C-alpha cells in the first residue's frame, strides 16, 4: 500500500511539471493573451525590398518635331548614368510614348550608356503632341515632347461671292509630305449663308467639293478634320455683284507657247451686266490686254500665253469683286528626265527620297505626266514605296527607296516618262557602315532677344559596330530647306497662339545650287523661296565619349514656317556615315503661350495665300 501511494504522488507531480512547462512555452513563444496552448504561431511574412539604384536618366531625340505619316521619324536615346556620372551599361530601360509608333524594344543600354529606339508616325495622320518618358532602375527621365505636324487642309475657291448665288469650292487634305489623305471626314461650316453638304469624305486623291450659298453679309468658311486636329478657313466677301472666271477650268493644265482664252462672266443679282470693264491678271505668262469690256451676256475675254512652265493664278476683277482660277503651264512633252537622291550611299534598312524631274530641253517642267520607277541590278533586297508617280506643278515625281538588310556596291534607280519612254537614272550603293551616327536634341530652345534669333543645341554620337564610342570622327553639317508654309498665328482669350496654315510649298531651289534656274520661280517674284534661313556652329571632332555638340541658329520669324533637312556626316579613316533629320524649325513655347504680343513670324514671311504660285 505504501508503494502504491508513492507511485500515485509521482504521477501527480509529473502532471504538474508538464503544466508548468507548457505555460512557460506559451509565455516565451509570443502567443500572448488568447493564444491556444496547443497551437503553433507562424511569423508574419516580410515584403522583399526592391533594389534601388542611384541612376539618372536623360531622354534625347534626334528631332523634336516630325511630320505626320513619317516613316523615318525621330531617333530616341535614353542616356543612363550613375551617381558619379559614369555611363551605365546593360541596364534595362522602359520607354513609353503617348502616341506614335515606338520601335526598338526591349531597350537595354550599350557601352555608351545609351538605350536606342525610333519614334515614327507611319500611317498616322493626326497632328499631335507626343510625350515620351524613360525609366531605369527606378529613376525617371523628364518628359520629352515631340510634335507631329504637317497635316493640313487647303480650301480652293473665290474669296468673293454674290448674294444667293451658289459658288463651288474644292478642298485638299494632305500629310506633312504633301501626300493626299483619302477616306477622311471633314466638317464644313460658315458664319453666314449655307454649305451643302455640311460633311464630306475625301476621295482617293484626298480631295472633296462643296457648294457655298452666300447670305447677305460676308462669311468665313471653316473646314475641320477633327480626328486629325487640323482646320482651315476661307474668308468670303459677299455682294450683289458676281465675277466668275468660266474658262479655263479650275486646275486645267495649259501647254506653253500656246494662246488660250480667259473669260470672266459678270452679273448683278443674277443678271448679266453689259459694258462693264473687267481687269485681268496672271501670276505667270502674258495677257493680251490688262482689261476687257463685257458683252450682252456679261462675258469679257482676254488671251493668255506663257513661255515657261509652272503654276499660275488667273484673276478677274469688276465692281469690287474678284474671281480666280488656279491653272498650270506645262511643256508639251518630256525631252529629259533628271533623277536625284538625297544621298548616294545608304546604310542597310535606311531610306532615301528619289525625285524625277521631267523637263523639255529648255528646262520647262512637264506637269501631270506619269513616271515609272524601277530598281536595276540591286541585290540588297530594297523596295520602292510606289512603282509610279505623277509629276507636280514643278515637274517632279517622287517615291521613296528603302534599302534591304544586305549591302550592294552599286545599283540604279531608273525613272521613265511613260508617254515618251525617255528615262534617267541615279546610282546608289548600300554599305554596311562600321560605325553609326546619331543626332539628338532635347526640348529646350534659347531665345536671343538682341538679334531676334533662336538657338537650339544638338548632340552627335558616333559609335562603332559594337556600340563603343568613336573618338576623333570629323563632323560636317548641312542645313537645307525642304518646305515652307504660308499662313498666320491666331490667339485665344488667354493669349495662346495657334498656327493656321494656308498651304505648304516645296523649296523652289530644286537642285539646291542657290541659283534661280529656269522653271524654279514658282511664284514669279524673282527670287527663290524659302532661301537658306539656318546657320550653325561647326562642331569639333568627337571626344572620348564619341560625342560632339553644335547649335543651329535661325531668325524667330521663320519658326514653324520652314522645314529643313539637317545632316551630320562623320568621317572615320576615310569612311563616311550620315544621319539626316527633317523638321519644322521649332518655336519657343513662351512666344505662343500667354504672350500678348505673339510670335515674331505673324503672318508667315512667305505670305498667306492658299496656293504656292501666289507670292502674297
């Protein structure tokens, strides 16, 4: 019995020890009040921290202004440095754009700390502001804004009309290259009178027609392509009297050295006016008389002829009302075809514009003729944007050649006038460069108020085929005008200014020789437009980082009115590489935002007329 009692006491003692041990574990294990003695406690999960880097990211662009439907676009560079300004290699970079086509992803920095891409607007026609940003290692760049512009509407028709008498107008919709934009909706409105139809769709050549019926007061016709962010206006003065040129037809092409009648019909309240003197003018050619008197049908006639080719504007004025006709004079047939290219040596996969100038032996342009383009003896796999094109009022037909991925020492582009089978050639080559040339800039502009000029800084980066910098490359620059615009700047109540473009015209100096050659003076003012309006500081050879810097300088009055091709050619051990940028000369935002005075170039230094043959 004594032994049994002792065993019973030991069992009670062991149970007591077990309870004490469990209580001690609960206290030490952190279960706290309300914790179960029999459960287990899992520590809360920890969120892993993202490694941070002390990077800085700078976005550069070869062009901060590009055209609409621009397949070449702007080269984009994200430059990544560490806290000590050392270039960072092999760093992933995220580049985003609010619109446009961004090419080159994934973006990773090379040995120059640069991640490279291309922003284009190929097949995109809307005028827009494209904002780009870049991020590397948690560091963000400042936003970079690139302007896509050049899509415009041109309204063709008289600037005067008679009360209640229908007047026909036509319009054209073109991109920055002057290429027609088909199948686009344009809304029409007027401040007085009526328009039929109020909405049109552009044809396959980018044109449309409408009828304006004047009310009792002057009117402003507005044509808007809302989705493309472009608008055009035409002011029309309204009276009881009407002056309309009935022959030749609008847009008719006349042969040089041939006499054609020009007839104007004069009415008042819809009835013909007899015995009214009508004044005639032409921007090209010679009229048989400066004026003529109407007959009983209200018709007055003079003759016109021109020894030179090109566009012309005919006008007839009577009773304070003027009627106009846009025509062109052409050589009767092609006698020579001159083919030119922007460059003779291309890098693989790059592009160049091919222009065929069709003329007679006196240098007169053949207008409206079809030119067929073919590639001969080429092995790089290149292509043409079109197999044929029609000459414009300067006798120029244009296509684009894009090189393939391979190389080719020499080949030809042949351009043949379809009517006469007369042809010309230009020789090109595709060379695999051992180095690349990149032009870049930021979105800053310097205003020099002492001499009314703008200055803009550009960077040149030259790298070899591994991405390493090339030191000592010799740089040569060219800045050649390509287009100019007519129009005005208009302000809103907040003194913010918007550019209204009347028309876009090509450089009259077709061969860039600075000499007024036959057939080049499109507006017959005795000089070449727009002229060489840009100069630049000559850059030094590239430094140890493969970079060089220069500035372009131009008058404030030309900002946004002149488009240039800026080319940088680098020479390394006798081999050349070229990069060309095309852009409208930028304007300082402070001159068009909240500025009561507005920009210096208002109106355009080239006038406000709606056609290129009118010098006003």
